[in-house]
C-alpha cells in the first residue's frame, strides 16, 4: 500500500509536517454490496468527472470505519483517519500551529490535509459530532473546488487528484445536526446494517481465532436475537463479551469459571444487567419511544390501546402482565 515518503512538504512558503497514515490491517467480511457502492463513489469515469464523498451511516460498532479501510486497501492507497468530536475546531481539521523546541512555530497538517497532499484516502470518523463552524471550513473541499484554506498557516491547499474521502456517522442522540449545505455535498448515503448470522460468526472468528466454537455460537445467537428485536448491540459488543469471558475462564487454572458463568459475567460487565433479558429490554425501548408496539394499522384508528376489542389486545395484555411481574 502506498504511503507518504516525506514527513514534510512546502506549500506557499510554509513547511507542513504531515501526519502518519493508519497502519491497521483489517479485512472486510460479508455485505459486499456496500463495499462495491463505496468503491463506485470513488471512481472517476471521465477527465471532467470528480469522485463523490459519501456518508456511511449505521449503529456504533457495526464496521463503518472498517469498511472504509477495506476500500482504501483495495485501491492500494494509504488511509488517514480524522476523528471528529464536539470540540473539533477548523484548525484541528486543517493545520495546527505547534511551538517547536527551537521556539519557532511549526505547522502540522491534520490527517485530512495529509491525505489531500499525498493523494490518499481520509475517513472523517463520526462526522456528525462536529459543529457547523468546523464543517464550513470543509465546504470548498467537498464540492468541485477541492481545496481548503488554512487561516492559521495562511495557505490554500488543493487536493491531489487521487484524494478520496468519506464520512462515517453514528445514529445516536449525542450528535449535531449536519447543515443541509454540507449534507448536499456528502452524497450518496450508504447505510450499513447488521450482518447476518454467517457473516457475524465469521467476523467474531476473524477477531478471536482462539475462541472456542461453543462460545462463538453462544455470542452469535445473542447478537442475532438482539438484531431481530431492533436492539443496538453490535459485533463490537460481541467481540468485547468474548474477550472478557475468555480472559475470565483463563484467569485461575485451579478454580476456573465455567463457560456459562464466564459468558454471563462478561455480558453483565460489557452491556449491563438489562441485556440479560432482551425481550424485556426491547419492550422497555418501545415504551420509551412513545409506547407504539408496531406501525399504526386500522385497529389503531378505531380502538384505544387498552380496548379489549383492539386487534392487538393480546399483545397489550402480555405487556401489562410483564409490568405487573416487574412490580
């Protein structure tokens, strides 16, 4: 994979110190369609064409960054990751001044700018955690202009023709609303869903080749049930459960924990007590989201939720009984 050979470059009379590309080696397992979609976004089919900068959305821990890593590797390009946070400033995204040992100001290029200069791939990870001011500094990069302006260094930096970019976004409440003028530049939207049973097993086995088959099967069954119930537990959660369970089983050779005890303890420590009863957790989540058990149908138009004549009356009765049991 190509990587920058020089640690510094000069642009407009300013020396920029480049960031180091990410060296993580990750394989992509399953869901080939979205990988092909991302690679298509980065194609250039005519001298007047330009690559797209898609946004990849999905739940945390589902593999959005890994997807971009795999695409960069297939293109044989170096990969830079710019981690976005709520306090990311424009200079964090572009060029940051640093006081060197000599007492002079040294200018350090962000991973994004380093990718622009070297013709590499950059992932703006969790981009919807950034505020509008930071996004505004990237507007000219994400359209036909393909450049950024660093006020701190006083230079305009144009993107290399081979520069490619994508943005990952988590679907949770701890994020900002991205301005429409930015969203119109981050197209298309690629949605990454949960893997199916075989792919999820392969993902866990890839990360934990030393895990026993029974532990892997136990974890996959748990994750697949969670996916069916629309709960947000991800392959990353499964990996963490397995890692901790295996460590606990290996900790005391004289009095080792059983497989089931170690796995349950790991589940409690990683995901909390609510994860022990997925059905109940799913019901609680539905009530927290407004109490709707399913998309409204004809029965909802003519009957109140508690009416015994409601077509879904049995479902309501079951939930009422569960609430009584909890009390």
